[in-house]
C-alpha cells in the first residue's frame, strides 16, 4: 500500500497552517513526521484521517482518492482520549464497533489486545484506576482493535517506563512487519531512528526536508572523523603538528574519542594511513555523520 499526501494546503481564517506539503509512506515501513510545536503535524494527521478537509490537494492510497470507509486507520493521539470512569473492556468494544466491527469480533479483539499488552486482569477495571503507563497501553490497544492498515502514533512513548517501552517497541515492529503503513510523530529522536527509514520535517507549515534518514545524513559534508583510542592524548598533538595543512580542528569528545575536522573529505584516507604508520592503538575510525537531533535543529530553528 502507498499512502500519498499531495500538495496539501490548509488555512484556518487568515492563518495558513499547511503550505503545499507532500509526503509518501509505504506498507511495511515507518515514516517519521517531525516538527516543532505549531509546525502543522497535527493538522496534517487530521487531514489524513478525514477530521479536517484540505483547502487544496488530496490524499491517495495506491493512486486513488482515499476512501476512509474502506481503509482502516488507527490513531494514537498525544493527548489521550479514553474515558476514565468506564470499564476498559466496555470502551474498547464500543470504540471498535464505532469503526464498523461487529460486537462478536470486537469482543475477540478486546481479549486479544488486552492479553498482548499484559492487561487482561484489568479488563473490568475503570481506566482511572490504572497507572499512566498502563493507561497508555490501553490507548494503544484501542488504536489497534480494528487491525488498521494505516497506523498513526503521536508521541507513543510518553510516560512509559523501560519495560512498557520495550513492549510497545515490539508491538510497533510487529505492525511494520505485518505490512501496516506507520506514521510516527515524536520529539524523541532515538525512537524515530529506531523505527523509521524515512522522515519528513515540517517547519512553519512546509516540508523543510524529507527522504531516507541515511540519504539525508550522507548529504552532509563527510569532513569530520571520530578517532577512538586510549592514546588520544598523543594522537591529538601528532595530527596538529604533522598534518596542519589539512586539519582545521581537533576536539576531545570524551571517552577517548577525538573529533578531527578536515579541510576536505578526500583527506580521510591519508589521515588513516598516517595514524596506522605510527602504530597508534586505534579502536575506532569513522566518519562523523550529523545526528537526527542535529538535522532537526538545523531545519526547524527558525520555526515557531
């Protein structure tokens, strides 16, 4: 399945929130939808879901206008929306029926997902009696009750302890492996890198950059080398003294690692050869790529 957002514009009154945004997501992969608060992520998500309609542009699935009566969409919002004083099983079944499931199928799905989340014992409990982390797991169960083809997760790891975060990771990986289209929105870049092959970064209602994470990182100049060695205190002066014409900076990055800035990426082979000939004990020699956090800051620092 291919989900495409094509040339979407959206305004609320005089405020133009989305300005000609386009992105593509595929079955069996996760797309990270990133941006600062107010960048337009939530509006884009709501347009995909059919909560809002665009002023211009369209949403297609496999080249055809999306039919939300035929395509199952699961949405886990950042602001949780379940009912605190209603029994968990009752509201899961109710929400599943709203999505078109029969009561019989909804009851089966309820038991399946409560068991998968390790929450079967709370089936007849009211939501408000659960911890925040367990409420989060119930919210995810509600998202997945209808076996969605498109899954939209907005800050899914917020408030989870490491054990519950690991469970949620496993469930997300299962969804991707089963062929769902997953849109993943988070400010926790480590999770984006773990699950997403591609990203789209929104800034002030526009797509600032999009594509495969590896391709975006490789597009940056590869002129910084990280050298890890127990002899880092000897390597630093050696590099500065003998290769000054090709080196612009050497910094200690901690943990026995030096960051060496070269005038040209073409110099890295010579740098490696020089260090090897001197028989320095080198544990790691690698190109320093920007972190996803670095990329995010670069493309959004002018945002709201």
